[in-house]
């Protein structure tokens, strides 16, 4: 079954063709990063206009690279939310019109579901290529961590039942950020320090030159759900360390210098960062990564799963990958990340998630529309599913699975 995936929830116009949910035939991403960089973040109106310009060439390119005529696809999967409404609408309406014109089945996919499927997709491809001995296993705790989201899910494969005759996967949200997403915090700190946009990859590289222990941001503690996240505190702590100090002057000098340059190499940027700035960057990244790893592994322990998946743009972060692998191994847990091209926004993950929905007959009709807010998985309610385990050594709560995975 050949599925054409279309993704346009933020600032990448993407289309891909995936066979049987597990083999990428093409994966085209037109990034708008360069356009938004001069504003230091995504400008929604510019994003939707650029999607309008790119959607048709990108879809055509995806079909051409897959060696297909568009009429040969068996179904179309589009991102229906969450995201920027104007951006989402472009891809969704285009996919809907294509499905109607070609008389092909259409499915709507949650963007977060797509990020989760990126891990399963990559693992199937790795297995086929003989790179790994076994496929990713469900149930798993999945951390989706990007510029727009930081959420933990318990993901289970489910057999069709009388209760849910067509479900293939069950997603249960265990926690989420109460303020900034982790990627958003990376981007805002990078903007404060005039490093460039998007900030995550720049901070990732610059942090290697700083001392991650130089600034102690303390532990991020949460009242209520211990699997929720909060990054605005550490972001504001960085602001207070910069404001009114020589670091602020240094950042302004960097900002002025950056406006005179189109392309800046990481070495040039590093040469314009003092040791104190590099230490602050490394310590900030260390605090965020520590928190992500700690919460994810606490969720895995509470849910009694032995797999964790990490996906979304921040899953490209080298420290997060190294720390998560190290800490999960110590806990006897397998940690899986997609390769960087599948971590960031792409349409192969949408096509792959859409394949299972097509298989399960979860088809969309003409009423399919875009949703800026579009939660995946019901919120974990503390009464029924998280119970005090009395385990004083562990995380102090336990998550029950809904049933045996298929
Ligand atoms: O998944 P994505 O492409 O788009 C959203 O759905 O948000 O993620 C983009 C985010 C940006 O905030 C970017 O700074 C962050 O992912 N990012 C990183 C790295 N690469 C991308 N953050 C930290 N380290 C990285 N290496
Ligand atoms: Zn995303």
C-alpha cells in the first residue's frame, strides 16, 4: 500500500511516499528556516504563504522521486493538527482536494502521532537493512520533544476489539509541558544570546566548548503531576544571569555582527562567545537535558515498560541522545531515536502513521479540518491510572497498562 503523506503544521512543507508503512520511497522537505531566521522565529502569515507556494512542487517532487504517477498512490495522509492553523490548512486542503479528485481514501494524522511513528518507521527500516537485530517494541514510553511540544506518552499496540474495532495503537498522555516546549526554550535562550535561529542546533554545538557544571540551575520540581515539564524557569534564570552584565553587552555586539553576515560558521560564532557565555549555554543545555532524561525514565519505570522512544526536533540533540542512552542502559531500558532527518518535521512519519489508520479503516470524510490545538491521548487522571505504589525508592507512582499489547 503506497501512502502519500503531507505535512505543513509549522515551517516545513513536506511530502513523502511510504510503502506499507515501513519503506520510505521519497521524503521531501522544503524548509522555511532561512526565511524566518531574520525574525528570530516562525512568522505564521509568512509560513502559510510559503506553504501555498511550495505545496504543489513538493508533492510532485515526492511522487517523482518515488518513481510514481500521483494516481498510483493508494491513500493520502495529512496532518490535521496541532500546529499553526494557516499552515495546517494549506497541506490539509491540498491533500483533501487530491483525495477527492483522485478518488483515494484520506486519513487525518495527529502531528504528535507522526513523531511517534517516526521511531517505529526507522526501526522497521533498520531491521530490513540488517542494522539491528530486533524491531522497536511496544508498549513504550515516548518523549515527543520539539519546538512546539514536550510531552510523554505511553504507547501500546492494540488488537481490534469490540470496544475499539479499528484501533491499532493506543496513546495515553502521561505528562506535558506547562509552559515552554524544550525546543522553544533553546530557541529563546539562543535569541537572548544572539546566537541565531533555530537555536537548538547552535546551542548543541556551542555547548561542547563550555563547562556544563559552571552554573547550577537547580532541579526543576513540579507540583502535581511529576511527569509534567516546565522550562520557563530555567529560561528566565538564564535571562537574569545575562541582564545588566557584560554578557548582555557581548550579546548585543554579536547581534550587530550577525546582521552584517548572511552565513556564520559555528567556529566564527564560537570565536565571538566568551568562556562565560559558553559556560552558560552548556549549563542551560545540561539542565534541560537532565530534566528530559529524568522524567522520561521515571515514566518508563512507573509504566513498567522496557523501551523509551525520543522523537521531535530536540531529539537531534547530541547530549540528550548520549545521556538518554547511558541512563536507560543503566536501568535496563532500550532507548530509540530516529535519525535526525526523521526527528524533525517530515511527511514520511505522517504517511507511516496514516498507513495504519488506512488499514484500520479510520478514514476521514469531507468534514476533515485543521485544529491548532489537537491533543493526542487522553490526559492521565491521577485517580484511576496513576496509583501510589508506596515505592519510596522509585518514582512513587505506577501506571497501569490498558491490556496486553498485540
Ligand atoms: O520537530 P521540529 O522540526 O518542529 C516542531 O514540531 O517544533 O523541531 C524544531 C525544534 C526547534 O526548536 C529546534 O531548535 C530544535 O527542534 N532542535 C534542537 C536541535 N535540533 C533541532 N534542539 C536542541 N538540539 C538540537 N540539536
Ligand atoms: Zn514536529
